[in-house]
C-alpha cells in the first residue's frame, strides 16, 4: 500500500511540474511554446542512470559506470535549467515565463529523484504487482 501512495504522490507532483511548464508557455507570451523543448531533457535525464544500474552488478560506492551516469545526468539537468535562460536572454520568451519554466524544472526533477529513491532502492519491489 505504501508503494501506491508513493506512486500517487509522484504523479501528483509531476502533474504540478508540467502545469508550471505549460503556464510558462501560455501565460506570459500568448502562444510561444519554445519552453516545451525541456521535455526532451525530462525524457533523457533518467536514461544514464537506468543504463548504469543495468550494467553494474556490484553495489560499491565507487563505480566508474555509475559515476559517468551521474555526470551525464548532471549535464542534462543543468542544460534543462540553462535553456530557458538562453531563450529569455534572446527575447524569445519573457523572464516571467523563464521563472515558471524553471519552477517546473525543479518540481519535475525532484519528482524524478523521488522515483529513484522510492522505487530504485532495493530488489524487494517488483513491477509485476501492477
């Protein structure tokens, strides 16, 4: 039952993050949807961690594959925060929209981190129960 509550909470926070992203697109500049390109970063950010967990068998604290995955994930996350700033500096979007998109980024990436904390910790959880 705790897994279901965590899943509902994570989906709720993901919906709030996407709401901030869409508000950043719709409210400030009336139909400029350039900030939606951060959705690509949302999709790409967990992929290095999934690959490193699949390839590494040991649970040691220092693993080159896992460290490379953390580095690539950090680059993806920093890029998703940098894209709205670059768009705002070029006057493609307004600064208010940049703030809303960055708030949405923070909420979405905390949701992704929460997913890994809740469902990625051990082998006692199985997706077959869904």
